[in-house]
C-alpha cells in the first residue's frame, strides 16, 4: 500500500515524458510508488476519490502545466477546492517546455515548491526531489521553494 512519504504523482499528457520521468524516479529509487496520470481530469478524479485516505496521497506532484482539456493551472485551481484530510500538504513541481513562466503567478500557489524545464534532465529532477524531501521534513511543507 502506498504511503504519503513514499508516493510521487506525475501528471503529463506527453506519454514519453511520463515514461521517462517515471523511469528516472524508479532508477534512483526516489519514490516507492509512482502514480502516472496522462490528464488533469484523471489525476483530479484520483485526488477527489482519495482525499480522506492519507496513505494513498502523494507527497509530491510533478505537474505539466500545458495539457489539453485541463491545463496544469486549471488542475491546480480544482485541486485547491478539494477538502483533504487534515495535515495533507502536497508539494507541487511545475514541469513546462515554455520558458515564459510568470514566477509571480507561481507565488499565488503556496503548494508550488519548484519548477523544471522540459526536457527534464534526470540529475536536476533527482536533486529537486531530494531537496524538497529535506525541505518538507524540516519545515513540514511551509515556506521553502526551489526553482
């Protein structure tokens, strides 16, 4: 059974990116359980159905911001509406191929803790995941942001 500190969700409509990111995380054993979602709708359904099940929820969400149907921004707005079990504060890392991300907008979402450019470089991904783990353990998910 997945556990909060052992689970990472990847939300990306690009199947190749989804597969590569999953493989990077598996190779470096950065997460015991990886939840791959190919759409914001699919991921949102999972979060809604597991909002009260702390052990099923990921501590980290790697989120592609540009997806058809439901963009990463729309997903974040909907995620913010879910009434999660007390104590659940996921860290979100934005993944984007665009270099025109407005960092001021990112600051409107306190659960966004990082940003990675596509194509994702394995070393940068693993460093960010490890830094976020340390940061969250130290501050209980409050304050620290890694860009």
